[in-house]
């Protein structure tokens, strides 16, 4: 498909385990964003990648969270030593570049920490 | 105080009614986005605007930069418009700041 693809769509794991969430942006989109939507709360920004520039990590809630983007395309969000408060829907979005263009969202990964 | 405030939080309308959702923000922005989220989670970008007014089908979005205010209007509302509508502002930089969303239910 031509949209933003995220995997897995659902992930259930035990507290303390590490998880990796994947985002495949639209081909040719240089800007990639990760957001989190916790139950009963709004969306919050996590991290932003633009081309080969250093990512904007200002939204990451703790040092247990990290993300990388290989080859300017696929991105992986990693959460180490998961906690119950990490349970949320993690959304990825991409845009052609960062200059005030609409973002295209994936369907998200629903993460549940037991 | 949140940087982005939406009102109302919840809205129930009868099919055919004209609907307005409001968004106020307190920071300088380069653009404002209106997003739609249906049950099940998928988010769709409806509008991105930095001035004036945009129209797409039955949807109209306006923004007043001086007053730091935007509105989303739905004309001739339909039950399929039922969704959460989210206002988000792009601060100078690359970070979207989101409102809490407006839950809209249109009854037939």
C-alpha cells in the first residue's frame, strides 16, 4: 500500500521487557514523526526525524525510550524495561518534508504492558 | 493552561445541523492542523492552514492569526461525521502540539 505502515498493530508484553515498534513511512517522505496517545489523554509528540539531520528527541519521556531511522526510511521506536504507564497507542506519521505540510498517519501500534 | 484549547469537549448534533468546533492557542505557530480520528484509531489530516480559510466538501476551516483562533465547520452534518476532531499547532520548529479533541456524535 501507499500509506504509512506500522507493525505490530497490537503488542502485549510483560512489565520489564523491551519492545520494538516499527514504522515504514510513505516512500519519498523525508520527515518522520512518532507520537503517543495514552488512554484518556491527548496525543503527545515523542521524536522527529528529518533527512540526515540530528533528530528532535525533545518529546521522549525518559531515557528508556529511543528511536532510530535507518537509511532515511524505516524507523524503530524502542522502549526498554517497559512500565505499565507505557501502555498507549504509538502513532507514526510522515510528510514529504518538514515545511508545513500535512502529515500522513499510520494506524498505530496498541501497546499493553501487563 | 494547555497551549491548545478546544471547545466543546463533547458535541451531539442532529443529522443536517451546522457544526462548529473551536480551537484557541497561546504560542506562535507556523501552521495549524485539523485531524479526524474515527473509533479504531485511524487519524486523517483534514486541513493544514496558516491563514485565511480552506474548504473541502462539507468541511470548512478558518484561522485568525491575530486572535490565535481557528474554527472547523461541518455543514449538513451526517452520522458518518461522528469522530474525534483534533486541533494541532505546529510551533516554530517541527513539533505538533495537540488539543484534547472534540468528540462529535451526529444522530440520525
